[in-house]
C-alpha cells in the first residue's frame, strides 16, 4: 500500500511540474524523490520538500557561470546590458557544450 502511494505521489508531482512548464531535469527529479524517500517523508511534507528541492535545483542550474560574470565585468557592463550579455554568454556556453 505504501509503495502504491509513493508511486502515485511521485507520478502526481511529476505531472504537476510538467503541467506548469517546470524546466527541471529528470536527474533533479529523481534526486529529490530519492532524498525525500531517504528522509521517509510522506504526504504534504514530502510534496513540500520535493517542491523546494526542485526549486533549489533550478536555481543552481540557472546561476550564471563565473566566466560569463567575469566577461561582463571586464566590459564594465551594468543593468540590462549586463543581464543581456550574461544571458547570451550562458546560451553560447550551452550550445558549445552540446557540440
């Protein structure tokens, strides 16, 4: 019964994230589910923990790299120009990593 509920809760949390356009990786999802299972969480506590875990994983993935930050600082950019430059730099790094 507990296994059924755990699978059902995991499925529900996965579908909830997909329905709201969550851009989280499958690895982060499985890591968060494993951490909540390790802590033996259930119900609302499990859902809350996994939601926070996924949010933290997304924030870590979206953090600008040191190289992009340094490039913007070297160009003495500020405000929207800095943000735009870092965003482009991150996209360029992502494309280079795929090749």
